[in-house]
C-alpha cells in the first residue's frame, strides 16, 4: 500500500506539472489576444475550462477520500470536454475558411481549447492513479479519441 501510494503520487505530480505547462500556454495566448476583438462570444472555451476545473476538484476529492466511484465518474466527464473541443475546432476552422483575417486569432483559440482538452485528459490520468492506489491495478479508463 505504501509503495502504491508513492508510485501514484509520483505519477500524479507529473500530470500536475504538465497541467501547469498547459495553463501557462493558455495564459500566454490570453495576453497575446488581450487587445484583439473576439471572433465571437466566448462560450465554449469558458465552458471547457469550467468542466476541467470541476474535474480537477473532483479528482482531488477522489484522491483524498480514496473514492474510485468518484474517480470513474470524473473520467466520464472528459467526453464533455472532447465534444466541446470538436465543436469549437470545426467552428473556428469555418471562420478561417470564410475570412482569412481571422486565421491568427482562430489558431490561438484552437490552441487554448487544445490545452484545456489536454488538462482534462491529465485529470483522467490522476483519476486512473486513484483507482490504482485503491485497487492495485492499472486500468486505462479514459478511452478518449485524443
């Protein structure tokens, strides 16, 4: 049990560090776009961020409580983020096709969405480690297309 805890925590810290890298990338893009007019009302990106935050809060709770059922429910939420990413990606591609002047802003927004999608994936990794910690078996519980 102690060895499992050490292994799980080591993997979790790697995912947390990578999530920090993704957050840094988002922050840099936000600064670059600060003076730009939005392409459209930002709805999907804040929704993706909110889901990722809720997932992270749940993952931390699952870890503290050693709650594998909660961890599995959180993993299932990754599909919501993936669907929003797909929708936003298609929408932004259409902006770029229809108006070349939007290419740079749309590309930056796709990168923000990609980083949020990756953060949600990292949360699922943490949840998989919670399951490992409790059950002693490594399961690939996130069957994501990304």
